[in-house]
C-alpha cells in the first residue's frame, strides 16, 4: 500500500520480516494480549501478583507469558528491593504500529525519541534526512574480507573484546563461521562496512545442534550509532529462522559496552566464569551471556 503521490515506501527486507514475525508470534495468544493491554492501561509497573489479580489467571501462567513478552522486549522488568515489576516498553508502543505500517507498505510515522530499549530495529527506521547515519544489513561476502578483518583487529586491539589478539586470515574466518548467519552493517549511503556479526557452532553433538556462539564487532569510528544492535537483531532473525534456539557469547566483565548491548538485545547473564583463561599473561573472568529463543525449539 502506498500513499498517492509520495515516494515509494522502503522495502521491508528479510531480517525485518523475521523480526516482526517474532513480535507477532509473541502476541498471538489471548492472555498475552490481555497482559499487554492491562500494562498499557495501567501505565505503571505491576508485580506478577497484581497482574494475576487483574487478569484472573494463575501465577505460573502469568509468569510464563511475561517471560515470552520480555524476550521480545514488549515488557521490561525492573527490580525494586526483592520484588520484580513489569511495565510496557514505551519504545514498543511506537515500534509496533510502525511494524504494522511497514508490513503493509505505508510510510510509518517517525518514532518519537526512543529513550527506552528499542523494539523497532534501527535498520528499518526511516533514515535521517540526507542518509547520514542510515544503516543497512546485508550478508557478509568474501569481498568484505578486508574491511571485516580490519574491524575485527581494531576490536581485538582494545584488549576487551576477546582472548584472541590477532585477527585470523580470511580462510580461517571463513572456515569457522556458519553460512547463513554472517551479516554486515553497511552505511546506507556509501556502502562502507560499519560492522559485522557471525556465529560458530559450539559443539558437534546433536543435542547442541541449535546452540551457537557469536561475535559482533563495529568499526570504532561508527560505534554508538545502532550498528551493533541492528546486527544482533539480524543474527537473532536469521538463527531463529534456521531453527537455532540459543545464541551465546563470553564477554569480559570490563566490556561494559558489549554487556549493555547484549542486555538490550534480550540476552541474559548466565554467570561469571572465573579466571577461565589467560590474556596477555593475566587470568581473566568471562561473563557468559545467552539468548534463548522464545519461538524456536518450543516443542
Ligand atoms: C560492543 C559493540 C559491538 C557495540 O556496538 P555499537 O554499534 O557501538 O552499539 P550500538 O550503537 O548498537 O549500541 C546499542 C546499545 O548498546 C549499549 N552500548 C553500546 N556502546 C556502549 C558504550 N560504549 N557504553 C555503554 N553502553 C553502550 C547502549 O545501551 C546502546 O544503546 P544506546 O546507544 O541507545 O544507549 C562495539 O562497542 C564494539 O565493536 N566493541 C569492540 C569489539 C567488541 O568488544 N565486541 C564484542 C565482543 S563480546
């Protein structure tokens, strides 16, 4: 659908389609719709007990539904003392109608300032005037090797990204990363590679066939513009579509940018692996972060 006389709407793209499908799936349940509606109308954080009282369903059912809604970040959880409070993610209030508009080909309204964790993948928001800062996601190609490995090395040089100190050759990189889940973020105007994300298998055992370990690296000159978040969204979309149920990564506790990015993208800290490996001769801890898909591997 298109407004007569206006420029054609941007194409939706496979990654966005998969992301929106995950949102719609999360909402495709009447009790979850009731919970979202309740939180929207109440306009203040509620405990599970308050939601149970208002929704007239059992506590374990409410908790289960809140978990699914939190995974796609429709609902945010905050801790006050020993209690957990649930509230609607205001960014989703903007982002969800935007998703619906994009699906049917309407130009979406520009989302109002998103101070909350975003529901709307930045890559699918309208690019700012002039295109500067616009980010697009596309598959990582062999021709990107030079830029990808340079960005990798810049991340390793921070000393906070990985135990590795030297970026691999393209052949080693290519051999270690699963096809179908290698993405680059590129500047929409120049096509320059801003960052990349890719996954490796964690095990050859079939019980772990749906578990992968990922890496995400963004050019230092392009950080804090949404590339990392957009890349993780793309990774979540492609892995869920391929039946992968868990994405994990070990992150140094000092890498607060990566920890925060992953929290925002729906990952949780499993725990801290103490003095797990030596880096430049020093034993270091690693925070194991994981995202268990709320839609894949549910049978
Ligand atoms: C971690 C990294 C990938 C983040 O990429 P990015 O494109 O800068 O991240 P985004 O712009 O998408 O940021 C998304 C959110 O992550 C968090 N974040 C990102 N950088 C941050 C920083 N320096 N400090 C605190 N929070 C940060 C914020 O919550 C941010 O949202 P906001 O900007 O709305 O507050 C990037 O810093 C990087 O490449 N670092 C070096 C390599 C590395 O450490 N990779 C991870 C290995 S585990």
